[in-house]
C-alpha cells in the first residue's frame, strides 16, 4: 500500500492535494472545512523523512547545548529521552509523533500534498495530529475543497 489521502471516505490522489503555505492554520471565511486523513506506510514515511528528522534533532540539540531549556515540549521530551539518535526516535511512536507534529509538518506536506497552482482538489490547512497506528503513520487535520461545493466527495 502506498500513501492514501482520504476526505469523507473519498480517496484523493496525492498529486491532487496541495497545502496553504501562506496563512496556514487560518480559516477561510465562508468556506466549509473538511477533516482529512493521510495514511502512509511507516517504512515509506520514515525513509522519506529520515534526513529531515536527523536535521531537526541536531538543530534542537545544538540550541539546547547553547541556550538550555527553552520550554519547548519537543526539546524537553528529547532531553528527557537522553537525546536519542534519529534512527532510534522512529521506534518511539509518541516522541516521533511529537516531533513530526511540531517541526516536520511542512516537510510532510511537501511530500504528500505536492500540487501547486490550481491543480488540486483539496487544500490542507492544518496538521492536527501525527500518530503511529501499527504499520502506518496517520496524519490528520482540516482543509478545503478547491471551490466551495466542488469537492469530488460531494458528488
């Protein structure tokens, strides 16, 4: 199984999904927000994001060494775990999900919501959760159809 992007039980092809780089997380007035679920095989997800995870942990560790505890939940969790190597973080579902949700969400969207311009059917507006479910990673959030009322799941 490859990654699947689902809105209301309707699978939207990954190339037809975009995300809001500007005003991310801000609602679109007068538009209906829909919940989405992106389900990815864990092996694919971890392989595609491994370098980004390593860079993120390295940067956070460097900042921690220079400035100490900054109150950031991810930094606190990594320090409490003894600053595990990135390849060990993948085996800690809660820690991996926390890092992905807080720091890697745009990296996830660059991979799994690649449409640009008007070549999309769904526009991701939030990444609310990233969690490990068995052999998959599930990303959930909200977004919008390209034009109000034209979503393929509404037909």
